[in-house]
């Protein structure tokens, strides 16, 4: 009987610990879910975008149907602030129509700032700055997305990258919904 109680108590402790680890912290706006939802919508609708890519300052524009929205929006997903390490790292300025997160001066995280525009608590636009620097490279990226009728109708990904033994290279991708 004593061993049965011990096993039961240990089982309860194991289950309670396991449940606790799956609790998500959402101190900041849930951009990850919002962007994942957009990926789902775009995967289903398969819209056509006019996409311009600047390489070596020369633009090339094509009408495309994006095959892998998760890959296309990878940088947007990196703006998720609801990570334990980010918990108290941002100053928040919020109104009914916008939320601005600014990295505190005492912090050193890749997401430097985010601005989210809202209408009826739904995201209508977002933009963010992501920057990384170490002894091998330095990157600075700016992402922006706008939505109409709750679906992405425009996005921009631009920035620079510099390797320690190389020149700074700029890149830019801009896409507008056609249909």
C-alpha cells in the first residue's frame, strides 16, 4: 500500500511538472501566431504577388505564387518576443491602435524594435528591426507587412550583411498582392 501511494505521488509530480512546462508566456503581442495564421491563409489561397528582388542594386520583378510561405516569412517569425529570455527586455508603448516595443538599452537581443498597428484588436500592419553582430559578421534587417481584410497584401524585407573580411552587401525584397 505504501509503495502504491509513493508511485501515485511521483506520478502526480511528474504530470504536474510536465504540464507546467507547456504553458506559454504571452506578455507581448502574439506575433508568432498572427504570422503563422497568415502563412496558413496564404498557403491555402495561393495568391499571386508582384515580387521585386534587388541584387547588386539591380531590381528584378516577377509575378509569383510563393511555394513556401514559412520560408518566405522566416524573418517575420524571428520577431516573436514571447520567449523566456525576452520576458522583461522591452519597453512597451501601447494605445488602442498601436503597440510599440523598444529594446531596453541594458539589453542585447536581436529584435531591436517592433511596431504593430491594430484595428479592432486585429493586426493591420507590423514592422520590425532585427540586428546581429559578432566577430564574424554584422547584419541589420528591416521587415514590414501590411494586411487588408485580414490577409497580407504587402511585405518588405531589406537589410545589409557584412562579413568580417568582406564588403557590406545590401538586399531588398518587396512584394505586393496582385490577386
